[in-house]
C-alpha cells in the first residue's frame, strides 16, 4: 500500500459520481470511539492535513478533550496529575519524535484496525484476506509500525524487552520482503523508518491517536528514555551533541541519519508548533505548490515561492488580516494555523499571502503567476466550481493594483469569470428570499461577502463610466444577503452592507442604457436620499470615498450632453476635494491597505481635479469661479500632500515592513508626476490636438486618455515645456503605456 503516495493526511470518500477522493478527515477506530463516548474533537469531517505536525497536534488535542470531558478518564488525583504531566512532556518533546524531512509527506494509506482478528489465513498460515478495511486512512510514513499485538498484550501492558525481541524477528522478515520486491532502494524505505521510529519512541504514537500518554510503561520507556538516554551517546547526564545548531538524535550505524530542529520549551499554541516544521527553508513553499497540484513552467521560474519559509507566510497572512479592515466585504480567512489552512483552503491561502506580500516584490510577482496557473487549471481545464475558488479570485482582484503588470492585465476578463462563478454556485437563488435560516458559521458569512463583493466590484470597477452594464441583475437577492450579513456579523464594515448595496444599485441605474426596464431617479435626488439615510459620523472611509466619488462623477456624467456649468464644476471640485482630504486624514498605513476600487477613485479624482481647475468654465468671471481661482492650486496642494505621505511611508517602511509596497509606490509617483505636469501647462499641448474640441463638453473623455496626454511612447512623463515631444495622434491610434495601466476597467 505504501507504493501509492499522497500529498495529504486523510481518509477516502466516494463522491456522487462514484469516484474515490481523499477529502475526509483521517477517520480511525480510536477517533470514532472517542466521539461515541461524547468527547468533542477538533477534527471536522472535511478536515485533511498536509503536515505531520498539524495531524499530531490534532491528536494531542484529543487527549486534552478526553481529560476534560470523560468523567472516568482518571482513577484519582494522582493519576490525573500523572497523565497531565505526561501530556505536557509529550507536547514539549513532540518535535524530537518526528523527522522534519517527512513533515510535508509523502503520506501513504494504511490499515489502522489491523489486529489479528481481521487477518484471515489458511491452514498453512498464508494470508487469504483482510477485513475491516473501512478504517483505512492515509497517514504519515512514520506511523507505519510493527503490530502492537506481537506479544498478545494490550498496549499499556507491553513488556518492552520481550516485545523488542519479537519485533526484531519481524523486521528481519520484513527487510527480506523489501529486497525481494525491489523496494530496498526506495528513497523512503519503510524498514528504515520503522526501525528509526522504534528507537525514537515514535512507535508509541498509535495510528489512532498517541495512546501512549496515559500509560506508565510508555512514560518509562519513551519519555524518560528519550530525555536521559537516547539523546546522550554514553552518559545520561552528558549534554546533547550539536551539529550546526541541531541535535543528533541517533548514532549513525550505517543507517540514514536523522536530524530534527531544537524544539521549543513548551507547546504554546498549535500555530507556533506548526511553524517548527514549516519553517525549514523551502519546505512550506514546496508543500504549497505540491498541495495546489501545480508545476513550474520551467526550472527556477517560481524559486521565490518554492523557497518561502513558514514564518514569512505567517507574516504575509497577518498583513492580509490587517488589510481587510480597510476594504468592505473582504473575505476573512478561517482562524487556523498555516498547516490547517493549507489543508482546508489552499487556494484562498495563496490569494491571502499574495495580497499581503507586496513588501517582497519577487515573491509577489511569482505568487501572482502561480495563482493564475492554479485558477486556469482548476476553473478552465478541470471545470471546477467552488466557493473557495470564487473567494480566492475576488481577493486577488480586490488588491489588483498592488501587482499591476501590463503584460498580465486581465481585470475585466477576471470580473466576467467571477460573475460566471456566482451564477454557477447559485448564489442569487440562495439569497432570493429573506426567510433563509441565519448563517451557522463563518463560511456562511464569507459566502455572503463573496456574493456582495462581486457586485461591488462589478459596479465600482466596471460601470462607474455608465457605459458597461453589470451582469448581476439580482437586486433583491443582494439586498437580502446584505441585510442578513449586517444583522449577524460583528464586523463594522459588514454592518454597512445594505448601504453599500443601495449605492451600487444607484450606480447601476445610470448607465448609458439607463436601465429602461427600471424606474430612473434623478441622480441628485437619489444621492441626497442615500446620504440622509446612510452617511453617519461612524461611516467607514471606504464607503465615504465611494459616495464622494460617485457624487462628483455623477455631476460630470449627468451633464455630458451639455456644457458644464460653473455651479456643477464647483460642486465636483468640492466632492473631489473632500474625497482626497478624507484619504489623507487616515493612518499612514491606509494608502497601502485600500482596495482597487478606492485606488481607482483616488487616481481618477486627481486627474479630474486638475482638469476642472484648468477648464475654461472655472476661468470665467463669475464670483464663485473667481473665488476659487484666487487661491493656490488645489491640485498642486494635493500632489504635494501625497508626496509628503509617500516620503513618510518610505521612512517608516525602513522599520515596519508592513508599509513596504515598492511596486505600488512606483506607480503613484508616476501618477503624481503626470498630474503635476498637467497642472503646470501640459494641458494646452493636448488641447492643440483637436482645434474643434469644446472644453466644456466631456462625453468622450476617459481617465486613461487624460493620463496618456502626458506620457511619451516609452512611458516617461513628458517635459511640460517641450510641446514638440508630444504625439497627440497616439491618443487615438495606439494603446500605450498608460492606456494599459488605466485599462478598460478604468475606461470612464
């Protein structure tokens, strides 16, 4: 059975199509016995494990639970103290019982109920069949051991010396069979692993759950022996020999050498324990790729991902958890350690650590490529559909601007893919009525967030120009989901879900086609009603930003068929100034946390503000226009304030890596340069491109055309004093550097 290797620890199930899949928890006889006795276990049915550390931690937690919930778990107070001490010792010494080289597999199926009653033999003692196969599970190779019933004694009554004589005889026969079958040269030879685990004491970690903890025989032969005997070569009191900071566990007698990392002094938490295995250089990154079932296109292509350490991924994940506080409806990762997340939600884990990795440009770029490969393989090639894939895709899109690359620009295609996933998963039908049962767990809340987040991206990122209809025509389902999420979730931004849905619905009603089937309300009237109903002192920054951008941009679009009035221009300036001021008033880290939608509001507002300040409308002789023109340029003020903010970020990033985002800051620097160039006079250059253009009309304008006006063919900001360097025809004839940057998803 060990010829077939698997990347996870678990049990097999037969799905609805009759296919066998490794998608169940490692169900063993001992696990069932505990559950039948009413002992609560933290091993859900759908849980599989990708590391030995995570699985052993789960087994140890079963003993914690047994001591707490089984009334007859102990004989008396002394027995209770003894068992608890043994459990604490085993938790502390656990890393010494397992080889870190095998922490991430491979794993092999085994029969966990292979007692002699289940082995059927003939008159000549030849095995004819084995029964009770339902307890088969894929387990670590280190859980392969000689049968514990060789001496016909219970595990807590075994005479170790007597048992070892029979074990050695068994292993001689076992090794002969390995040679006969050609398995003796395997990279992970079973006989070598079995001999090593006996010497280390791993043998007593029964396939069902470390039954060694309560038993005196095991405490004497394993814990005491490990501490005072095996680790020292000759003297029980001699210090442990060290090799490059690692303790040598076994003398090298011609067998494979095994080294383990020095263990922590105590088992503080599952998360910290799991990092021991994951932090070995390269192991976690390689395990991630193996678990995602994706291969490098060429050797070394994803070296940064392969070599990432467990503690680095933990840092990236922590940063992601900070970033979601600045974005509405962001997907929350389950409160689990890395190993559990890798086992239960590998694609979402990849999207999360990718989002939080902007301080490491190489990893960020390569992880983004890995994500696209995984997405294409699972969705396009295999035709898979799952809530995890949808949530992962939306997470990838929500901070897309952090890793923008013209060569891989595909935001609108990804948005259409997300829309298709929403339909395939039946989310509009799922939330079609308000009478659904309340969500039972975080997974249900995340399903609501995913449904609403897709709508938010559709409206904010796709139809703010009112020229591209959004595809989610399921308003009542969205309202129902938003209402339930606001009622059940404790997250402040989730409480704003109904307000956000109504604002997005307003946006969707004012496309070019004006949604003829729905009643269209005048923009100013609708926005005023929304502001009265939802805008509060405690309203989040992201929702405020969206409101002020929509309010200002609606004025521009509403008057696109006629010259812009002074009143409208001043109202736009007021809304845009408020938006920029609110962003600048946030904490220093806010600029690198905000999502793609708010980023698009920011950069478009900067260009629109500069354009409005230089328009002929505001150069008129009206009192309001004269008042505005008598003050220093607002555009220059905000460009200067954002440059100061960037300088502060760069300074703080020297000591706080969470603020590092070199790729994003590079783009912002170019944008600010282009905006400043527009303000100081380059706009006349682009105006000369079309002598017949009426500056008061703006129906053909788009943000990327504004930006492209100030960038040469090589992507550099043009000299504002060198009109000859411009190429106005390029605005209409080719998709240049900045055209790609702004892209179709910002084609307003």
